[in-house]
């Protein structure tokens, strides 16, 4: 199945992905697996995705984004763990890369 995406996360930049992608329903629950997801709600904080260009783009409800599964340990209590199993239509919480003040 082919899908058009709105935004591609910088974590995938070495893959040189296009905005029209062929997707599958098989999703291994492993670090680094690239997935396509729909943004389900607008957020006021931590609502940006770094694009392959290095620019940050605000995520909006309905955006179709390309991101990768991964474990996350970051500042301000943000922690993320890859679920044991990932299926089509599961709700996955995205923890966007935060801008550094350094």
C-alpha cells in the first residue's frame, strides 16, 4: 500500500525517503524500525519534529509523519520504551527531540 506523508523525522535522514512511501502492516517491535504515524492531537508544548534538513516543524493534528521506534531517556522526566508488540492502529506516543539551549 502507498501513502503520502506530511513530515519526515530527521532520525531517518540517511534513508533519503520520499513523501510517497510503500508501507506494510508488519511492524517488528525493534529499535530503529521506521514507522508511519498520524498525529492525533495538537499540543502546545513539545510539539515539534526535527526534519532531515535540521529545521523544526510544528506537528498538527492529522499530520502523517515518518519516525523510528526507539528507547528514550532525556531531561525533564521524558522516558520512552519500545512496546513489546506494535500493530497497525496502535497509539504510539512520540517524544520529539527537544531544542538544546547549549
